[in-house]
C-alpha cells in the first residue's frame, strides 16, 4: 500500500459505510486465521500484519481490491469490487 492508500484506509475506518464495515468484518475474520497475524500484548486492537506491518484495525478498511500482501482477501473483495473488464477495440 502506498501512503495515499494508507491515509484513505485510516480515514474510512473512522466513518465507514455499512458496505465498507461488512467488508472489513469479513477481512478481519480471514486475518484472525492467518499465521502472519501478530499481536502486541495479545490484544485485538494491537494486531498487525506480519507481512507488511500495517495495523489490522485500519488495513481492513483499505478501499482498493485485495491489498493483503498474501492475497487472502480476493474472495471476499470479489463481492464488493467487481473485476475490471478487458478493453477491446470492438
């Protein structure tokens, strides 16, 4: 994730739409089963991704399709973010 994407995720986390909140809940369920999940003080609020270092409580609100470094969110993100259609000349 680049800086703009990180800032967007943080801003979205403060006032998500119901659709964004539902997606975040599905994403965090995947993260909770991931061996890369790290927790400080064994608290949910302190969880972060061991792959990229992002705090999970904010990363789950990322507005782009499947920003998980291990691409584990592709199935749940596919429900909200439709795949882009290929451009053709005809």
